[in-house]
C-alpha cells in the first residue's frame, strides 16, 4: 500500500538539507585570483573585478534562495502531515533548488548571453510553479491532510511574482541581457514580506 501522507518534520528535514547544499555550492563559482610573484595593486584590483559577475550572481541567487526557503517554510506551517501529491510537488521544487547553482554559474560566466539569463529565469519560474501547485493543494478541502490551510497573502504574492518576473526578465533579456539580470537584482528588495 502506498503511503498517502508524510510528516511535515521529514519534509522540513530534506528541504533544509537541499537548501543548505545549494546555497553552499553557489559560492564555489567565485574564484580567488591566481596571481604569482610580485603583483601591482592595479593588477590585483583588475583580477578581483573579473570576479564581480560571479559575486553578483551569487548575491542574486543567495537572496532568491532565502526568499524561496521562507516561502516554502510558510507552506509547511499548520498541520503535521502533507499529502503524497504535495510531497511530489515539493520534490519537483527541491529539484529546481538543487539545480540553481548551474544557471547561476552560467549567468556569472556569460552575463552578456541572453540564453544564460533565460535559463536562470526558467529555473526560478519552475520553482515558483511547483510552489503554486503546493499552495493549490493546501487550499483544497478534499486533500485530506489536515486542511484546508489558508496560505497567507504575502506568500501568495511571492509565489505569483516568481514566474511573472521570470517572464519579464526573459523578455527584457532579448533586448539586453543586463536588463534581465537587473530584474533579478531588484526582486529580493521588493519588500515583499512573508509574515502572516
């Protein structure tokens, strides 16, 4: 017999582990300049500036992952169990979270390439769609996993905003990739709170 419900504590555990690893992997793309011998201050500064796209990409993704973790955490509040469908969507969401270091590195290495920003945006759009599916299941009374659970409006706004920003960023990227990156730089600072 297939298990129909899963403990929220187990979902929290695996989710926290995936987020911790993804957040840690992000920083590995930032390299310490390999300079040997006597180097001038200007050469050192130039070498550090070459890592600036990697630092910016890390900041964007780290801030976005923080936002995703807070949003997912809010979807796990209330009740002690979640349905099999919810857990399936949660694994799809975690799949996107675990993949995020790749498009982040791609965008940091090739910020001038529209396709790298579009791949980055698509990853966050898919994560947002998985969150939307979890939200939908939580508010269905027939789900049977101690619901319906009312998802806070601030959490709904974040879930709706992610795919919308991905579309906007992708369209702007077709004009100029820097515009697409700018959308993602702004997103964590939009002041959207996930408080109830």
